C-alpha cells in the first residue's frame, strides 16, 4: 500500500500567514497528524480542511470520503501495478511475477517511511476503516487475479487466479503487520521473504527461526 508523492508539512495546524497546501501528499500528512492526535473517528473533514488552509470542497476533490484519505492515491497505484504486470516478461513464472509487482507496488521513498508506517497502522488498526478496507483489498486482489488468469489461461473469476489473489493479499498483510513492530526490519525485505515462501513453498522450521525477522522463511527449491 504505497504512499503518494512526498511533500512534508511538518505541522498539523496552519500557522498564521502560511500558504494553503496545494498537494495531495500535504493533505494526507496533515490528516495523519490529526488522526494521530485526535483519533480517526473524532477528526472531521472540516478539521482537515481548516488545518490545511483549504475548503472542504478541495479535500473532496481529492478524496470521495474521509475513509479514502489514509489510502492516498490508491486507484492510481493500482493502475501502475497493472502496468507493471503488463511489462513483465512472459517467461517469468506467475508467482515470481506477482512477487516482483508487489515489491514494486510497495516501493516507498525513505523520507516517506515514517508516514507510511502511520498510514498502515491506521488502516490495519482502526475499526471504522475495516469495511472500507475490504473494498480496497478486493480491488487489489482483482489486479493480481487478472494477471494470474491472463498468464494461466483462466477466466479472472476462476478458482485458481482468485486463490492466488487471496493468498497474495494475505502474505502482504502478514508482512505489513510484521513491519509495524518496531524491530521488524525493512518492509521490502519482509515482503520479499514472505512472497519467496509463497512462490517456492514453505518447509518445516524451528520455532526460533519462525519468530525471527526477514529472510528466515524456509523455502524449498521447487
């Protein structure tokens, strides 16, 4: 779940004389600050607009609802993911292609990492966002399933590509949750290790290895 273009505001409130924000990323950063300080449920779109020095219409020009703000430019990122899938070589195994595309989808600029962590924690831990998140997850799975179906010669709604879509989402969510632990390592490493396990299969491992960080998934050569 990637972040948008980086434009840090450094504050959740508008200082006197400060210019109104003009980028989507600025609005999201201000909103994330407010959600952290006040809670998601009690922060309104008007609060965000006031802090950003813009009208609520401007906020709604970028986001259909408050629930969409933590997701950023998600629809545009899904289009980019489709383009990534389309550009993959045809000889690449299907699950290897999914792994490559998911890693590209989750590429986050280092300056955006703290914001991205807050964004994911909000999405995963806020009950009020769960129903909306289900819609977003469905759209993400669909992109993966469409790629798998095209490569395997199945309809997109066939069991096999749908299974690949569901499994891929589960793997990504497991990596996100692991990353949100402060000592869990880099998100890209976690995603890479988790999708390698999905791609190659998982073998038995010791309990200590199972609780370690990235790169400890036992995988078979097949």
